[in-house]
């Protein structure tokens, strides 16, 4: 019985195809590894949103955060509440919460102004040299606090 032995050319073609495929996989793996390293090396990671349980560093809502186990209320601003009275306020509250988490990246400086009605520290927060409280108002995600809560629902 005679067996047909493949010539070098077809085998070389298969070898090259396999080599190209392996090279693409390796390049993809290297790219993924580089992205993971960049993500962990980058100091600009948004503060997480608070969940239930123990709170250390997280954003509660658009004007309240936990920093180093201290509950801080951003002084002189009022943001929509997550326990909203209407859909419009709920949407605004989620936007303010997400934006505050992003603004509080890197080193955050706290300028304390005393305690508020509910025992929270009233403070102005600074990140990257910017007044975060004023930035929230400037972006329309909060408004200046006038001593009492005003409705967000139209």
C-alpha cells in the first residue's frame, strides 16, 4: 500500500497560517496585559459608589461622600436625592452621584467647616486643585444651598 506523502509547500502554508494565528493571539494577550497594568498603575480611578455595609471611601449621592471613614457633606451645595419624589430628580441624582465619583480621583483635599444638622462633617473638597463643590454647581448637577431644601421636581 502506497501512502501519499505531502510535499513541503502545503505543509509550509499550514505552518505559516498557524504562526500568524499564534502571533495574533500573543499580540492580543500582550495588549490585554498592558491595559490591565495601565488600569492599576493609573492614579485616576473614580471613587466607588457606596453599597450596603461598611463604608470607607465611596460616594453616597451628589453631595455626600465617605472619605477615610468620615461621612462628609459637601458644604454650600444641594444635589438631587436618590430617594427621589419624581423621575426627573432620580435621574439628576444618579448623574450627580456618578459625576462626583469621577471628580474625586487622585489626591483629595478636605477643608472642613464644622458639623451639620445630621452630624456629618461639612466640607469643601478639592481634587487636582479644583473646588469640587463649585464644579458640581457649575456643571448644573447641584445648586447653591440656601439654608433649606427646595424641590427638584418640576
